[in-house]
């Protein structure tokens, strides 16, 4: 079956399709242009010329926005690492893990810039996506050594096909997803339920040293 000719596709559908393509091709500078430097200057109580004076161009302002939204990686990574370290030192690691994941959920869900991080990943173009990936990897890099110490402290190892990096990525996806969901459906997701799910994830992915079962074997048991 041949694809319909362009003239056979209703104009409304062509406009919608073109809009979707255009949205997917946006860059951070395009988003700023859509707002307008005049409006930005008005909200800042400044003149439009001051925007160009301080940032050189819309692209320069876009870079500064990305630097701000995805900056502070070291401080955020240290915060996550410190919380994991508290679990390592705890005599009751499961309760400490629940406390860790509760605090992490509250940090992420309460961050006013969470929508910006996600939005600029989605609509900030290739640079936005690259900066978000760099941000996540930067936080994970500082959490990795502490998580490895936690696994060692529990006398566990990561169950294949997971490794420490994959476990960190899973936890990041879970806390980000739950934090976004909590803003739209707080009746479904809250700090306690997130902490229970995150702790259960770790308990499932980690195995006692010497246990040869991987995740496929673990699923068959369940």
C-alpha cells in the first residue's frame, strides 16, 4: 500500500504533524526567543539592551540557563553520597535505607527547578539533553563509591545483569519519576511509598555473596 499523497492528507493533520516535528527540533535558545528578551527584561526590571549586554546573545543567555539548571553537580553529588554513607554506618541498614530514600524523594520532589531540568531535557535540544546526561552522570560518579561501600557493608553484590551503574540509574529514574508523578497525583505517590519501592528495588537487585542466581533466576522464584 502506498502512502497517501500530501494533498490527500487533511490540512489540519499536516499542520499538527509539522508542529510536532518543530517541537521536537527546538533548542534552548528557541524557547527563550519564544518568551522574548523584552518580556524577560521587563520581569527583571531592566532594559532589553541589558540582556544582550550581559549575555551577548540569546544563545549566550541559553548557555547560562543550562549552566544554572544543570550546575551544582558536585554539591548535589556530595549530598547524595553523604546520605548513602549514613546507611553504611547504620546498625539497621533497612531502616536507614528507608530514611535515605525518603529524604531523597523530598529533595527531588521539592526542588522548584525539577520541571526545568526535565523540560530542558525534553525541549532544550541536543545541548539540553547532553547537559542533563552530564548532570546525572556527575551525581552518579560521586554516589558510586559510597554505594559500593554500602553493598560491601551489607555483605551483598549486585545481581547480574545489573551493575552498580545500572542500579544507580534505576534509582535515579525511580525518584525522578515518582517526584514528577507526586506533583500530579499525590494520592498515588508519596515519600513513604517511594521509600518502600526504592528499598525493595535494592533488596531485589542485591544478592548475598556466593548466590549464583541472576535476575532471570530471581524472577522465576517470584
